[in-house]
């Protein structure tokens, strides 16, 4: 194949060891393709950089139903509700309806259902998408915006997030300003982009302040129970931290649980800062100091970005996709005080 010839469905079929009709079925979300064949086709689409063109069942965006997809990693908790409210508000203003689905790894069923709907595009929130999944959506001419991407997306994929690094730094500056020097961070999974950014922002402030040693960092799985178990170790012993920054409000509630189990008072014995500023921040006593992430506004911004992308030809060569970060702000409540 010459370098100046565009990749065709026949090229993808040859690389995947299948037929052109089968490749077309995968890109149209047909369910009558085996999982193994579907995986080979998606891998070939990615490796060859195939970009779909109208025809062979791939409808132009203007001929598709007035639907957009919102794909979430889960629907439990208030983060998903806030993201949905923002996406829904912007979609309604544009005269579009939303289809909500949950992506369960390693199952690609959500992707197949999305392709079969021929929607105008997809906002994908907190989902650890693979290169093959994103490449398949591009080949099927489905515009995509990642909301709070879990890992660094390819430069050709649009995203909307928050100023996670600045939020982590704001949490550290608040605790340092109160006089805390024995600090700990309860982070999410090591591979998650926003967790890394929050930890790095926190560390930048403590390094600038000259705290020695720097903050102790422990990792959990974003759950309240997992955070409580990790925090129990952090809060044990005479040199326990006087303040803990949890990289999500849900994990911060786990720190509350661990503190109560250890007989420690919040904030007199341990100050706690969370991240997200979900409604739970105000329900708990004392109220949780938290870094506010404008989740609903992020959802609305992602939908508006998606509509702008839908006006472009997804098969045309493009440069770097748009990226947008909305500002975070620290909300001080009763869970922090001087040590």
C-alpha cells in the first residue's frame, strides 16, 4: 500500500483476516460478529489509522437521529448525577435527547450499542477507554469528547476536565496556611490522570514550603471502604499526620470513618480535605472542606464541544483536538483547623 493512498475498508479487512462486510458490521454496531473478530477489526482500525467515510452504511451526521450518548463508568453517587444534569441541560438547549449507558470493562458491549444507534456523538465520562475503542468511534464517524479522562487521551481526541493540579495545590496551601506540617495524601489509582495531577499539585506546594519530609502518599480504589482501610494505616502510630488530603469526597468520608474508629476527632485531631465538593460534603458533620470541581458545567461544556465537532467532517485530517479545563475552587468548612 502506497503511503499517499488512504486506508480503505479492504485494507482493514486484510489486516484483521476477515471480509469487508464484516468490518462494516463492526463499524455499524451489528451484534452478529464474534468478540474475537470484533477485537481484531478494532485493532486493525487503530493500527492502520482508518478514518471512516460516508457510504457503506455510515450515515453523515446530519442524517442521524437527534440523539447524543452519555457513557459513564457508573451511575452510583452524585458525581454521575451532576455530570448528567450538565450534559442534559446543554443537549436540551440544542434540541437533542440523551441516551445514558454504563461502560463495564473489559466488555465492549456499550461501544457496540452506541455504534448501532448512529447518534450525533458521545460524551464519555470517567471511562478508561482503549485506543482501539476510540479509533473505532472515529472510523464510524462518531464525534467523541472525553469528560474527565482517566488516562492521557490521544492528541486527536477532545476532552474537558478540571484544573486538578491547581486544586491539589490549593488543598496543600490551605493546610500549610493553618500550620500543618505532618501531611498525608490519600490518592486514587496510580494510573488515573486526575489523581496523579492532584497529588503533584499538592506536592508542589509542600516542596515550595520546605516541609521535610514531604507528604506521605497512599493509594486506594476511590471507594469509601477502601479509603477507610488505607486511612486506618495512615492514622495509626504516634507520628500520624495532622491533616489528610483525600483525592475525592468519597474517599474523604472513608477518612472520617477511620478517624472515628481510631477515636480521633475531626478536625481537632486530624484535619481532612476532599475533592469534588459533592452534596455529601455538606451532609457530613463537621462539614467537609473540599476542592470544588464544577461537574455540571464540565458536562455542559463537553456537550457543546461535541456539537462543534459534529459540524466538522470527522474523516478529514485534523491537528490537535480541543482541550478545555474548568477552574476548581477551595470551599472551606468545618473539617480543617490549626493543628
